[in-house]
C-alpha cells in the first residue's frame, strides 16, 4: 500500500470546500535533542526461533558533540551490511530508533557493518558469536489453532526425525527429513489442544520441547463482511506524524462512516512483525472499532507482511484474534501482498514469498476464516504470472482485492468514462489470470497518489458503478485520511 501521511480530518463532515492540504512530515533530519555527532550501536541476541534461526537485534544510538544521547526522529538513512545472514531493517517505531535484525541458520561468528549515510557519521562494525548464546536451541510454538512450528539450531545437514506426543502420551512420527533442515510445520494439530515434540538429529542427543497449547478455533467470519462500500484506515504512534493516533476523533470518524454508508473499514494492525496497536493507542483504536460495530459496520484487520518468518505471520494471526476491551472482534483479515523493499521485496524467497505467506496463514487459521488478499492490479500494472503469483495466492484466498488506483497508475488524468473501462479491464484480467473465480472487492482511489490529483466525484461514482456491473462484491477506497469532503459526499450519495 502506498505510504500516505496527511492529517486525518474526520470532523469535517459537512464542509463543501475541499479539505486543506495537511501538513507534511518534516523534511530532513529532525532531532529530539542536539544534532548527532557520533553513531553507536546497541545489540543483543534474540535467541533461537521456530524458523530455526538465530536472531540478532541491532539498534542505532546517537550522541551529540558533548557525548550526550540524542534521538533522530525522522530523516536518517543507515545501511546494515552482512554476509552472515539475512538482514531486515526495522521500522523506527518498533525500537524507537533505526534498527535491523539479522537472522541466520549458521552457528558461529557473525559480523555486521552499520553505515550512517544521513547524518554522515561513518561506520560501526559489530560482532557476536552464536556459540556463546544461551537459551533453548529447539523451539516449538503454536502459530494458530491448526499449526505448530518446530525449529532447531543450528541447521541439521544429515537427518532429522520429529515425533509428536499428545496430551495422552500417544506418539506419532511427524516427519523424517534428509538433508539440510531447520524447521517443520505441523498442520495436523487441533484447536485448544496440548502437544510436545521430540527431535532426533544425526549427531546430537534427542531434545524434548516444552508443552505447547494451540489456541481455540479462530473467530467466526462471513464473506459478507467484505462486501459493499469500504475504506482503508491507518495511523501511527509517531507524534511528528500527521496520522498520530492522538489526532483521531473516534466519534467523528464513526459519524463519517455512517453518513457515507460504509459496510466495513480495513484497519491496519501490523507492519511486518511490528504490532501497531500499542498500549497507548489501544483505547483510541478500540473506540473506533466499537463505535463502528454499534452501527453494523465491521472492521477487517489489515496487515502488511514483510517476510515469511514465524514472527511476521504471528502478527497476522494475532490480528485475526484481536478483540477490543469491550470484546468486539474483527470481521476478517486482509493481507497486503506487495513487492518492493517496503514490503516483501527483501524476503529471501523473493516472489514466492507472496503466496507462501498466504499458504502458511491459511494453514494456521483453517479453511473457514475470511482471508482477503490485497493484490497488485494486473491490468494497470501490466503484470503476468511471471511477475506476480496470482494463481498461487488465489488458492488460499476467499476474496481478491486488486489495488486499482486508476489515477495513480496513469500519466494523464482520467475521465469517468475511462474509469469504467479501466476497472472493467482490471476485474476481467484478475479473474482470468487468477485461474479461480473468487469474489472480488475492487480497491478504489480517493487520495491524490501520483501526478493526477484527487479523483473527482463523478469518477468515484463511476468506479462504484462499474464495480457493481462486473459483479464485484464491493469496493474499498484508499484511504481515509486523504478522502476529500466532496468524495465523502459522492460515497454517501451512492447506494450499495
């Protein structure tokens, strides 16, 4: 999903004039304190995970000219360079400053070079040795009601045999793996059950894991939850960001959604493994979800995966089980499946990561939980199966949601008539290329992404018209914060 950071103006419900341009994020380096004069790195082992990885966290710390700590709030640029494993940069909000995580299957010395490009503060080299780390090296954890994952470190290169022991003491051989291996996903477990595992390897003593309990069955969902008019919504916990959660007015937003006749909202809960509903933001987010539910408007959780790791998948499963303090559940899960360095572009499995993520998620949550796959638009982006795995993704999806942002994808502005042609072609190509006739919820555009500005009201109505005509079950617009008053009026005037 494109990154958009204008101020949410939910209280402007009835104004006829366009919404004023929101203040942008500050340009350049912004400090909380004095300018940085020195880069330091704090690192710590995160131990061993169910993927069979050793994980090493590194967080940047800056000092001013007097040697006192200072914080960079925005504008920095660091490189994290290592040949010893896969390195993924972390969103600043997760650890408070620029950070990265190195994961590897290899046991031994690890080295990483951290280079500060902005501000120009040179490089710092960090080392660690996994042979000196403490903690269990065989780890089992439930991903969902139908999946337990077992990981072992270091990688086994000859033979691994895994035995499952249930609560009654009954044993079953789950797998015998020849050759390099580091993890196994047991997708035959039952919800609300208890298991443990016994791992045999070629040159090591057998290891028995602690007891693992699977969660209860995933909450009930329905395909109807992804139908009708909808809007994407996201927020941040960065006080400098125009979308800072404290700027949100839950009651005004609920009023806006009711007036527009929305059937559901897609609310972002996780970016990669970073859980965005922090304790500080929870009451505000819950007030929005509860307020919408009181008017029959559902909230579908929206996650943005960056990797196929257990930790990343865990954030999506957590979303499926999320409830407000009052007990209001989410009505489904939408997975934002995009390529590129901000999304799944860095995953070692590359293009396959897009569908492997969905496969693991479907296995974990079971066949009945509503999964919406938000996919890149095959027509507007000129994609085929060599560039995007539509058919594999469709196998694990209940709904396909193409990001048909018609103005963003074109060099020149569109007309209402052109919007109808473009979205019809997007729908038809998606159905054809996916190889499975799934329900489709079109992804529409309200924001001024790209060079062509905000779509006018007649284009909003045209997009809804054609979505209905081709047989889509609904249309979800990107995104709440950039939607103008006249666009809200167009949505309110259209019955779906």
